[in-house]
RNA sequence: GGCGGGGUUCCCGAGCGGUCAAAGGGGACGCGCUGUAAACGCGUUGGCUCUGCCUUCGCAGGUUCGAAUCCUGCCCCCGCCA
């Protein structure tokens, strides 16, 4: 039997894989040892604000690390930020967040929680799920006490506030409260460790100060790299539209993965699969492997094979997909007006459909249209495949 | 509360009485090339019954033949002073 100190050191070492910051130095190991001395697992906190309905691969990076803690016998405390979501975390933001309704937050929270279980172990001893409304709906006196723990100067140290201030952009007092509320979450759940992306560093550190103000030991903080989105430039985020959702369809997931820039691959391998990018494959094959592995992880091996086959059929062989939605169009004897047909088939405006038509983006079967002709007889369309751009397909049916 | 600056199309930003659906850039989309990568080239980027019509430049009124551009009130943002 090895010594506690030794084992704590080993755990700390393995948990630091892929981590950007573990602060303060040695704090994680210290927390591990002291929990061990008390004969209990660590309480490892992650707060997620349900501002969007889906979890994406960016969240997955942090969730995977949490899973590592669980696999070592520690307890994850997942905080659904139903109340903080109404405040809006300004981290990394250059503008105010829109305000969500309570119902939206509720809905998002439900799917969030469910999706997180794709990665986390949901056995009761490994996972505790809380809503911060439990303690943040506090009396004014308590809120004032919380506000007394921190100075404006401390808050304004934060980079995004400083930048916005310098750029003459608004910073609301409400936003400045956000880090305090998040810090108070740590107090409420008595967190030993809190995880987050690197953009959370400030908030996580402030949580330490707030715990201290409440007479608690300060949490160790662990920050994970921010996963770049499929555009390869900006942070993965739903609102930027550069995300891959963890419940997305296999084909979609594979396709999106194939569209990431080569430079992002290595990071995807490391942060999402926990392995190094193979060096013996060319970039194209490495990316295909990445796509297969991601789909295998989140859907299964069969789905991964199918996704790749469907992809090849579509983009390598240039054929139509095996199944596609059917679009029924009405027939009244007159020729079918294509902009109207395209618009209703794919939810575009007619003007947009017309532009695509003129730009040569539209195909009926094998026939690419040049946009000279905007009306076609129904017989020429019935049963044909309508293709707009590279990836919009549907089978036309006269009704 | 006072003084000054500002709110323009998805974003940034030019326009400051007609030639404005509004320069330029970004993003996005389309075509070409290709590995649904990058880079590059070309094009598109309010709506429609589309050589024209309608709606849009914080909101509401007004002046004018005509307003994103001028006037009045209101809302919001930024700075300085208090």
C-alpha cells in the first residue's frame, strides 16, 4: 500500500493532463490529500448556464476532465445556472447578453442535463446536480453581505471588463455581479475544485476569495483549453454557429468535422479523444479518422461507418444522398415557379432562392440550371432530385 | 443635474437634403479549384407579383416636391464635470 501523499501526487499528476492552469501551484494535490485525510472524495464543481439548448464539443472538453475525476472516485457537482443564466456571464463577451425567459432557461436546463450524461457518470455517488436558484434566490441582506466581499477594483481587473471600458462599451453593474454569484455557488456547494475553460480563470479565482470570506477553504482551480470552433478561428459556440453539438446526427457530425481547418485537428484529437494525432496519416485521412472516432464516441461504431459512407457517397463520389426529405408541390396546370419552389423547399426567401438560381447553384437531377428559365412544367420536376448548393437536397413530388 | 459625443442593413463602419437598399471591410452563402481543409479567383448578401414596386438607417412627430441626412420631443449608449 502506497502512502496517501504519494497517491495524491499521482492522481494530481494524471489529472493535470491537457490542463492549462492549475492554481495555485500545488493546490490540487493539497485538496486531494486533505480530502483523503478526511476519508471523503473531492467535490469537483462545474457550473453551466443553460443559455442555449445544446451541449457541444466545447463543453465536452471540460466534461471529459470531470469524468476523469469521477473515474478516480471523486464527486462532480454539476451546477445548472438557472439563476445566473438570467444575469449573463460576460466572460469573453464584447456585448451584453440577451435576456432569456425563465421558461427558456428551464427547457434548456433539461436538455443540458440530459446531454451531459453522455459524458458524465450519473451514478449518485459520482454526481450531484444542483440548480443555483436553490441558494441565489437569497434575501437582500445576504446579497449585500456577498457584495461586501469584493471591491470594484477587483472586478475591473478582469480583462473583458477592462477592454470594454476602454472601448467605450457598456458594462452593467449586473454583469459585474456575475463573478460574485458564481463564487457564491462555490460556497454553497463547498467546492474543493472548480473547473472551467481558460476564459473562466478570473471567475474561478474570485471564487477562492469568496469562499475565504465565508470562512471556507479555498477551492483549487483547473482551467481547460477553449476548443476552437469548426471555423478554426473563434471559440466554439452555438451563437457563432461554429459548433458541433454532442447529440447531432452522425452524418452531420462527420461532415462538420471534415470541414474544420487542418490546423485545428491536432487539438481536436487531444482534447476530445485524449490521444495524439497520428503522424503516419495524411491530413485528409487523419481528419476522416477524427470524424469516425468522434461519431464512434458519441453514437457508436456502426453509425460512424455509415456516416463516413454517406459522406463519401455525397462528396467524394458526388452522388445524391440515399435518403432525403420529400417536398410536395402543388400543381394547377401552370408551370412551376422555381424561386417559389426552392424557397418553400428549403425555407429561404424567394429573393434568395432566385439569386441562387441565377448564380447557378441549382440542379434538377443531373441538369444544372442557368437561371435563364425560372418556370418549368410540373412533369419535368415530379420525382426529380432538387439540389441547391452543395448540401441541400430534396425529392420533388407533384401533389 | 450640466456640457460634449454617439445610435446606419448579420457585425464593424462610411454616408450628413435628391444620383441611397445605402461605400468599404468582416462574416456568411454560391460558382470555380479542392481533401465539404487552407490559399486563390469571380459573384451574391432587405422583401416582392422584379427593367418596377414595397419596407429599412434608435422611437414618434414635423419641415420639404424629396430626409439615413434638417427641426422638435422621447428612449438608449459613451466621455468629462458635479
